[in-house]
C-alpha cells in the first residue's frame, strides 16, 4: 500500500467503512509509516474537535417548525405486504442469499486475515538468531550436506532428535546444523541453502496441538514461517521470497 492509497483509505478506516482486508492493510501501513501516522493523528484530532459542544448549535424553534411543515405527513399505516399464501418462501430466500454471500466471504477472507498472528516475541527471537548466524562465523557447528551426518551430530546435545532431511533434489540442499537457543531452551538449527539465500530451520518439540498450521509473516524484512510437523515446532527464517519459502516450508512439513 502506498502513502497515497493510505491517505484516501484512512478516512474510511476511521469511520469503520472498509472491508476487513483493506482495514487491516491501512492499519498496518499507518503503524509503520511515520508520515501517515501523523496525517492520521491530525484527522482524528480534527474529528474530535468537530464533536466539541462549542461547534454545536441549537436550531431556532421557527426553523424547526418550518422544516416540520415541509415534510409530508407519513401514512398512518405502513404499506401492507402482499399476503398471498407462499410468499414466505421468496422472502426467506431474499434474506438468505445476502447472508449466504456474507458467510462465504467470511470463509474466503477469514483464514487469511483472521489467522492468529505469529507469536511476536518468538518471531523476533528467531529472526535475531537468523541474523546472528549470518553475521558471525557461527552459521554451522556441523557442516555437512549429508543428513546421515547431521542427524547423529545432534545426539547427546539435545534431549530430542530432530528430523533431518536433505531437499537437494527440490533445490534446497542441506548444508549443516548447529545448536541454538530459542524460547529459553536449546534447539536444533538446520541450515539449508537456496541459490545464495540461507534458510535457518529452528526445531524443538511442540508442546501444544500437533496440527500443522502454517503461517507466514514478514519480520524486519525477513520471511518467517511457523509450522508444526512430526511433533516439532518449526520456525523457518530466510530472506528468500515468501513464495519460495512457502514451498520450502511445504517440504519441511512433508507436503512438498
Ligand atoms: Zn505512508
């Protein structure tokens, strides 16, 4: 979303007139854009000011009376609906169709926009760890493209055995692994490569539900994907584009 778009849409946002997707997009832009946040604050301040008592005027009694006389008298009884037998059916359908369309829209839009956000603290932690691994000379403790070397390397170093698979044939070769520390515990970090991009996969046993919910988000310019697979909580981080990272996460989740 550009600032120009945001400036047009922020009025609708303030009035609650936007659809959910646009509303969230504007909200996000305003939160991230210093120019738009001040513009938004100014509009809000103006609205508040306009609601002030000192801007309200009581209409003179004569004017009220004049308006009242100008409005045609309302009929005493509302126009009756045709009361033929069977009319309930089309009316029910007339009500049901917009409701069904609304429900369908919710079903289509909801999974994308109402999905719970990534655990912010954990997402920050894995991104920080990813950046650290790239900056320092500590990308790998065990440098090997052989999954049969990497997997046993973790034995005795962790109280769980992470699943280690090489996805070389899919364009994501395994290059090594290391121990890392996330969420207050030692975790396995598997390192993959795709072209010049490094992908870190952090794994530790999942405590919650073992559903393989997959969520992707951008944090500080890195794409982060969280999924649960084979009882493991997996966080995939890279500067790789979302589409390719999603493909890779699909491989990790056994759905590639
Ligand atoms: Zn902006």
